[in-house]
C-alpha cells in the first residue's frame, strides 16, 4: 500500500476514529487504527466492539492496500510530523514507512484482514436532524447520566421518537434532564437507550453546523449516525427505560422567575466554600420579591440576595449546588422559571413550551441548616 496525503487530513481522520479505540482490551488488533485503501477511498476505522467509527479522508492512493497500525503510536507520529505532505508505505511483512519532509518513521503494522470491521447494520427509516441540534441536545442532557455501571440504563440516554417529536432523557437517581425537539418530518415510533459514551464521543467529533445534517438509523441492537464523511455505529443498551412520567407532575406551590446568570453566578460563588468531596447544600429561602441563597461549610459561610418574581408560597429548600449549576449552564434563556412544591419534593426548571425540563431532587434540609 502507498498513500500520499496532507498531515492535516491525516490528523483529522486519526482524531475522529481514535475516539473508538479501547483503553483496555484483550484483543491487540483493537488497539489499532485500520487504514483501508483497498478501493478508491481512504478509510480510517477504529472499533471497541461497542462503538465503531469510520471516516474517509482525502488523499492519493498510489498503491492499493490495507494495514492496521497501533493507534497510540500512529496518532502521536502524525501529530508531531511537520505540516506538509505525508507518505505512508507498507510492504508484505507489514513494515510501514511514514515519511514527511526529512522525518522517516518505520513501524510494524498488523494484517488488516484480522481487524474487526464495523458490524453490518441494515439502514432503513432514516431520521434526519441538523448537526447543530444533535450537538446541542447532547450538551443539554449528557451531564446527568450516571457514571457508574450499577444500573446500565442510567449510563445511557433515552431517545424516543414519536411522529415529529424527539424526546431525549437522562437521569442519575438525583436529577432528570429532558429535551423535547421538533423534527422537520414525521417518523415511526421508536424508543431506544443510547450509551452515554457514544453520545459524548459524537459531540466531540460533530462539527455542529446548523445547515449540515446528521442521518440516524435505528435497529433493534444498533444506532448509526452518519455525518460529513463519518459513520458512527454503536450498540444500544438493552432494557426498559425508567418510567419518569409519574415524576413529572405539573402541580406546584411556588413559582419563581429569576435572572439565569445572576442565579448561576451566585451558586458558582457559593461553591468556593466547598472542599472537594464535601457535600454541602445551597439553601434557597424564597420570599416575596427576593430569594436568599446561603451556604455553610467548614471553610466559612456566604449569603446573597437575588430579586425574583414569585407566585405562591414562601419556601425554604436545599439542593446540591452542582446539580443546579449543571442545568443552568446549558439553558440559553436570560430568565428561568423554577417550580417547587415543598422542601422534600423535586424542583423543576422548565420553559413554557417544555422544550427543556430539569428536575432536581432537594437534599435533607435540617441537616443542611445545622451543618
């Protein structure tokens, strides 16, 4: 095999597919990036058997062939080459010569025939949305998936498609994030759980252009995302997702309209007094016309007043400050509305159309006041 392409194109391809190279595996071949120039296209592929990514890059194929190169070594070499044209040549013993200007690297590859290709998935009933929309939806929900495997379903996000609506849900037992998106077309009903890892990696490699599209295919076991010259194939998480409907009550005793930036900045300041690993809640004392926020920790205490519009009862309630910060950071509106029932019931942050809903459970408030 012999290829010639720019360092920029090589680096782009390597950066995209390396998101699917496993960090630990018993199959050495999976620690490689497959370079496939056996047809008229140059394709890079990586696959950890749960998530596979393939991308096409521009370049000249002088001699057709296929090789698997150690992902770590290959990506480091490409990264540090001069910004110029790169030649990659392999021989029958998988010796691979990488040349750029006066730099020459000789590394041993593996047979491309042994590589685990992406699974064949039948592409039927595509769902189309803008890259921007998908990237935003992930950004606005991914922070509230669980990061441990105690419950596999919590490490993924629900994608539920009904007619022209996409509903994306994530939860970790303490909070729920929901985004409701209007799609341009009408689709068959589908409900799947997509691994959070897949969505995280997609959000990193998705350019996020508002006028370019992502095509999504869903089968019983897999989901495929196609955009630009890249294909991402991921296994789905099996199982019935949590029934969250009964938690989404529209009853409230207290409704608060508040400037989002002021609330976010205030909670952010309060966390200066919390050491890593310390669980100190922020206490919200909601009264007519203002909300007092207080925090007490071993380092010290802080309190601050924010002007609000309030309907309903006064309330004193405590929350994990991080959960509030995570939700407020991804809301783009200037003002947000909080709905509360009592100090032991969840607080909802949502807009009138319910295009986003963030549910945050309060923390035990007596312990908080005394702590």
